[in-house]
C-alpha cells in the first residue's frame, strides 16, 4: 500500500503584466516552486505583456507538501532578472476543490518577509517544581534549508527568542543555511499571562544593511505546560502579511491545477477489476457486445475523457491488450458514424485514447522523425511568409546590394523554403516505415481494415487513409511541429519568426493529411504556391500508409515483450558536466568535465562521446541518494549529486552540472524513479561539499557526519518515458468508475431496453446484467478495502496521540 499525491499543472497564459524593459515590454517566464524548491521553469516569451505558455506538467509529490507557488519573472540578458509577482496556493485550497482550479489569479508582490523556508530543531520544556520558580527553557539545536539572503548563496543566521517582553539571541553562524547552535535560553514562567506566546525567530545577520527575516515559530504556553516538553523539527512560517500597494497592478496568471491524493492498494486488490476489463476486450468476445467499454464510453464526461483515456491505455499496455482495447473503441465509433467525413473528428474516447497511445508508444519515433527538420528550422531562422497581408519587408531584409525585397520576392523565397522543408519531412516520413514501432503499425493496420470494411464503396476509397492520417498527421505530427517544446523536441519555445515558419509547415502537413488540396486553396488562396508540393506529398503519404498497414510481425517475441524493449531499454541520455569524488576534496578550479551520460534500466553510465565505450558504470541498486547541491558549492544553481556505495561500504559521490533548472529536475526525477525500489537509501545528506576539512553547508568537520538535511525522494516529474504502473492506473480507473456507477447502471438498462424490448427475462439481457452486477461487486469490494485502510490509519493516529499525552 502506498500514498501518492499528483499535482496536474497547466500554466496557460498571463495578461496585463507590468513593463520591465526600456522597450516598453517585458520578457516573462514562470518558475514553479513546491515549498520554495524550484522544480519547473517555463520558456521565456519575448517582448509581450500578455504571454501564452500552454505548458503542462504532472508532478508527483510527498503528501507532506504545503504550498505550490508561481513566480513570474522578466528575463534580462545583461543584469539580474526582474521579479514581477507571484501566485501562491496552499495544499488545503487545492484539496478543497477536488474537481480542480481553473481561472485567472492576480499576481501579488513578493514580500521578503513572506519568502521563508526551512525548519528549525528545538527542544522546549517547563522546568522546576513546587519549591523553585518554574522556568521556560528553550534549547536551539539546529536548522536546515534556510532561505539564501546573501550574494554568496548562503545566509548568516542567528536565532532571536522572545517571551513576556524579554529577548535572547544566539550566536551568528556565518555562511550557512544549515547552522548548528546547541544553545539554551531560560525565561521566568509567568502563570498570570498564560496567553503570552513563545516566539522563536530566525534572522540573517548583515553588517551594513538591516537584518533579513528568515522565519519564525510560535508556541502556545498553555499547551506546553500540559505536555511539559516539546521537541522536534518545526517548519518556519512567515511574518504577518503586509498590505501590498501593488495589488491588482501586477497583472494576472491563468492556471489550471488539480491535486489528486491516492491510496494505492496491493496488486491483489485490483486483480478482479483488471480481469473484468480485460475480458471486455479480449479475443474471446467473438462479436459479443463489449459491455464495459461501451458503458465507460457512454458515461465519461468531456472534462474527464482525456484522463480516463490515459489510464485505460496504460492499463491495457501493461496487460498486452492495447490493440484489442483500441479495436473495440474503433468498432464502437464506426457503429455510431453515418457520415464518413466526421469519422474520428470529435473528442470521443476513441480519439482521446489514440492520442494517448501515440504519445506513450510513439514519442521516440516522433523524435527520430521530426528532430532533424525541427532543428534545421530553429537553426536557420529564415523569414517565411506566404500571406500577402502579413508580409513585412523590413523583416525580410535585402535581396541584394542596396535593394529591398519586394512582396513577390518574399513570397517566392518563402515558397521555395517551405517546399524544401516539406520535401525533407515527407522523405523522412516515407523512410520511417522501416523503424516505426511494430505496435503502432499493428494498431494502424486494424484501424485501416475496420474503416475499409465499414465504408467499402468506391466513393469512400480515401476514408481508410484519412482515418490513419487523422491521428498520425492531425493529432500527432502536426501539433508537434507547431509546439515542439510541448513534445520535448526543443527546450524552449520558438520565437515569433520561427513559430510562423512552423505554423505554415504544420498547415501544409494538415492539408496533406486531409488528402485534399482544393479545399485548402479555396479557404486560403495564398497556399496555392505549395499546391504541387502538397499533391506530391499526398501521393507519398498514401504510399507510406500502404507500407505501414501491410507490416507483418515476424518476430517471435510477443507484443508485451516488444513493448518492454521499446519503452524500457533507454530511459534518459545526454551530455552533462561530471565530477566524481571518493576520498579527495574538491579542487579550487572547476572540476567538471563533459561526458555523455546514459540512464538505462539497470545502470547509470557515462563516456566522453555518445558512441565511445562507456568509461564508468554505477549500478542503480547501489545508489543511496539523488539530491541537489547548494549553489555556493560550485557557483551553479543546477548541480546535483548521486551518492552510491561501493562493495567495501565506502560512499562515492558523483556531481552532475546541468544547463538549466528543467534539465536538473528531469535528471533528478528520472534517477529517483529508477531507484524508487532501492532499500538502503539515506534519510539525510549534505547539500554542500567537503572541502578545507569541513562541510560547506553546516561547517561540521567530520567527513562521516550523517548529514544536515533530509533527502527528498518524493518529488518527481511525470515523463512520457516513465515505466508503466499498473496498480496506480487500476486505482485511477476504480476512482472514475466509482463516481459514475449510478450513471452506468441507468445507461445500461436504457441500452438493453432499446435493443431487446421491455422483457428482462431474455437470456442475452440477463448475461449483460450479470456483467454489470460483477462490476458493481468489484467496485464495492475495493471501496471496502479503502475503508479498512482509512480505519487503520485513524486507529494508528489515535494511538499515537494517546502515547504523546501519556
């Protein structure tokens, strides 16, 4: 049993942002923080006060997280980036809206006194008996993960303790966000003022300017007198919020957020549900009515359709029945379609499931197919425009010495460039038939054959091709060309010029996918120069589809084995700067060297080039921690460390320097997920480095010191290459079915009456009724299992509080 929290984040757009640059505009981007830890950085949208990002993320979080915040920044090339404002949302606010949050939120000023983080370790007790005056003793032990307030990437923290008008201060610990004090202060306990709180404040000492606030904790003396002693790590909170003079003037951010807390039961609990779903798509049906899938299709709302489709596709992939599942949806969609031109054009469960299937199984194929042409367009940055109403001659530049280009020149050159891009792409598509994943070929083959059987007349001879291209071109290739960052083809969004080129190329691909040149040219006459290339592209695409749907499975390996080979061979790879250390201290000069790093199923390896022999390996089961490194350690905010143990028991640390916060968090997530089943993991670590005979983070001199910060195994980003998690998918499907079971029951009786009349004694209807009864029984059993887990948790918590009181 495991508890999992997943936060869906969609950063949509901003509006009315303030001007930060002398050009009268801004260059905004967003930083997403979970409890003040930066996990995501969006692309910068240049020269706009109303940026559109449209970036989506799924973040797996520990259930103990508190807030998610969105900091909007203005990027500057020559100076530090400007702060625009932020939006903060607590876990409680997210939990209060299980349907999710979708709307505009005003940016607020970032107040330094509210930007606090970290925890402090305290022991507070009431000492003394009836013969001596009672005293309040506060022992300040240590703190961790404090905010960095100084330019050196650290702080100079000290503690100020207040009670009943009296104040004590600790010593200042220089250049540390992980200070250790071990100091004790005492106050005379005043029984006449039971409401007077004990305040423990942490400050950053500054020699010249005023001290910076780092956070505080308040203690209720009444409760403390009852317990006599309280010890532990306490989260630092902000000071009282001040009224912002900029409220309503910093612009707004449109966000879509949905927090999902799930308790995942043992696999055996989900086996009956999984078996029931598999039986509804299995080959044993022999033409019988696929009851459950049809009911899910009929009762799933538009808002939840994409999520349900994702879960079902992943569940059936894990069971090796994804082809059969999609085939059932194809049949259901074809049975409802009377007009071929509308086939698969709506956002039905079939369409959404195919989209999800393509992203899960075809992303490596897409990267190999589109990577070269997308990179070429980004690198060339040519001005391309076909629409005479949008041609800007100043953007096009000069045609020759002292001669500006005319509109006709621009359109002629743009047409030639687009035809070159289109020709390269179509040749790549034709060649991709050789390396297209087998499971994709098989699904497109059954789709092609189903449509051909449904619309066999000669007048509909194009429909079977359009059925394939409606998914492959219109819902997969074309969106990836328009937004390469969202499909992980590029790290950043395109600028305005490149974006327009990509849009025109995507339009051409959509036209080819529709197999109709005339319709496009009648709507947009300026596309006429591309008509010969589009017509040739249609012939090439039909030839490619013919090859794709005639593939044969000559491999002895089964579908599931092929899926495992495809999805599990390579998890992540790329160039990084590495430094490995055992007993040596960190040298004064930069220790990092460039290596090509590969994370596979069992090992992390690296070599000097992509194709050279791997020079070193780390077995994943030997990894004990994967964590970030303090910025001051190497002068970079994007360094991570991998701590592993050798056979001798000695610890070995590998440091990786990444290009950006996104690359850092992608590698952190990939490694943490790959090591999620490791048993000998560390609970604490040092976020600094050991040099000059001490740890840079907490100044401890013992190299074997266990660590001054807790490890963060729980924060990961969901990626397209993540391994399948059948228990989680089954739990999410159960959660959905539980919410619609009444609607399913009503729809079921309605469908039976429509097909078989009012007689409930018919044998066929009774069999169908049995299948629904089985589903309701399975859902009831899972509900009881969850209720038992919740009751056990309540009992544990009750016993824990009783022990505390004792």
